[in-house]
């Protein structure tokens, strides 16, 4: 006779779902570059044998696929198919693209839109400037813990201090796996960003590249725009100039978002 309680079974089921979602997020963290089994185990903190069993099952279900030559794992076709049906209520990236292109034209550097997803930020759009050396530190679709990257750091800096500290603690074990950061450095960068009104990171993820980020709306940061360049192009004077451009443009975006949200709410209630 089984002694397993319904509550115990539910907890195990929830933990299994959390593990699967966590595994998919790990594989997604490298974008279209894919990950080998050993990299997945390192990033997830799970034993290699456990990762292998999970990845094999996810491959059967179409949630991941493995390249036959490189043996790297990538997100699978089922996720794309399901994603076609998962339309957001407000497709922020599409509405922001003209503003991102304008920022790229003014700064000549690479511009990213990052949207908050819980404890993470996902890159949802990118615009390229004309400067010949480009800082391509992100692909559209890559997810990172808030604090890794100027966009996510800007969102943290705009949140209430207690909430930001809780997020940093929750992500603490992930920072050094994806960057040169640790919780103390992230907290220090958040404090600096809060004081100066914009976030700044240099060589945190890709050596020799730096980025400035500003979150919006100010009272409820759901996204951030950042400009990335080689480090020599973002000295103290220029990063303030770039930040001023971002602050001006994100105010426009915040007004646009308010209008879109109001329109979507009206349509939903009609």
C-alpha cells in the first residue's frame, strides 16, 4: 500500500515542472549557439547523469534537439510551434523598433531592448549602428538573470531597494556562471545606477565591451533599452551623453506603452 500523500505527489510534480523549465532556460541562455552536456550540467548545477536523462526525454518530446555532429543541445521545434500561439497582449518589441533604430542612428552603436520576465530579462529586439566595430553581446531571445547586462541591471536599479535585493539573492548562484559578476558586485552596480540614473557595466560578460542602460517606465520598470559598444567608446563623458539619449527616448517609450496598455484594456473590455 502506498503511503504517498496527494500533497507530497503534488509537490514532486511541481518540482519536476520547475526542473524542466529550468533546463529549458539553461539551454536558451546560449541563444542559437547551443550547449554541450557538460555546459548544461555546470550551468544548472545538476549531476551530468540527471541532465542527460532530462535532455533525452525533452528531445523525445520535441522541446530540445541535439546536433548530430557537434552534440550540442538547442531549443526544439515544439517550442517554436507553441510560441506561434502565445501572442502577448502588447507586442512591445514591434512598437519599439523605430525608436531603437533612431537611437542606433544617433549613437552609431548597438541598441538592445530587454523585457523583464520574473527574475530574468530577455532580449526582444536589437538595432545596429554604423560604427564599424560592433558589440554584439546579445541575440534576440537570450535570457539572463536580472543584473547580467546593462538592461537587466537598469531594471534592478529602478526597482525598490528591497525588491532588488531579493532578486539579487535569488539569482546569486547564477551570476558567476554567466558573467564576471557576483552578488556583491551586482548590488554595488545597482546602487551606482540608482544614484546616477542609468546603469553601466564594463567587461562584465564580454571582455572589452561596455554598455549603458535605462529602464522604463520609472514607476514600474518592465523593460530597458541599452547601448553596447567597445569599452573605449564609453568613457565617463560619452556614457553620460548616451544615457541622456536613452533617458529622453525611454520617456517616449513609456508614454507609448501607457497608450498601448490603455487601448488593449479598452478592446479587452469591449
